[in-house]
C-alpha cells in the first residue's frame, strides 16, 4: 500500500456507469493510503440514473471522502490549477469519450476542465481507462495520450477478449500505486496486463 499522506488528489469520475462501484472503491483506497481527496464528477455521472444505481448512491460517499466537497461544474473546476488545489489528478474511470476529448484538447465539461486546469501546473494526470472501443475507435486517442507529458496510466488490459475484443479496462486495484509512481515522474510497469 503506497503512502499518499499529504497528497492532494483530484479524483475525477465520468460516465462509465458500470464501473461506478469500482471508482468508489478506488476513491476509498486512495483515502486509506492517506490522500486528501478532491472529488470531481462529470455532469452525466451526476445526473443520470442507470441500471447500476442512482447518482446519489455514489455522489454522497464521494463527497464524504472529500470532507463535503464535490466539484460538479466547469465553474467549480476552473480554479483547480490557478489556486494550486491538487498535486495529482486521477480520472477514474476514464471513458473512450473522455480520451477523445483530452487528445483533442476539448474542454466542455467538469472533468475536462479539471484536467486542463490541473495540467497548467505541469502536474501528473493519471487515467484509469474503461472503454469498449480501446482497441478500435479510441485506440488513436489512447496512443496520442501515451505520448504526451504528464499523462500516466493505471495498468490496463482486455477485460473480455472473446466477447468484447476491442474493450480495455484498467486494474482499479493498482490506481493508488500508479498515483504514487506518477508523483515520482514514472509510469507504473508493466502497463499492459496479460
């Protein structure tokens, strides 16, 4: 278990709804490692009830992990960089849609603004990918971000190669260790899971 005491960790959640429970467990794990969480949620994650649960069942525990703070708008996310609110930012989960927006430099929601604002200080952004098209349409965006400074990836692999051959999902249990490595300027290895 890595020591994240004193680390101000932005914890951004976007709409891979089937991974919402994994994201919450990951946030709890990072907090247990000592990180001070600043929870950030996309508008879609905060506003859409799905078969995986109502938003409140995830938003309330996330806010509790952030001592009552929960960033839910572009306006609330913009000061993250200028006010130096975070040392690292973990996007968990990071969808194929978000990969595309980050690769293209699009800032149109709370999470993309949080990443953009955080990056202005040259600090690490850690992506915990979960996308059904990681080896298809999203592959070029993944490749683009793999080659950019300040981006790190929680180790990932195919989650169901026979049923969903293009799908990639990170090993959420390695997120806190990946954050610790990123803060040292290194990518946790191996990055590709068997």
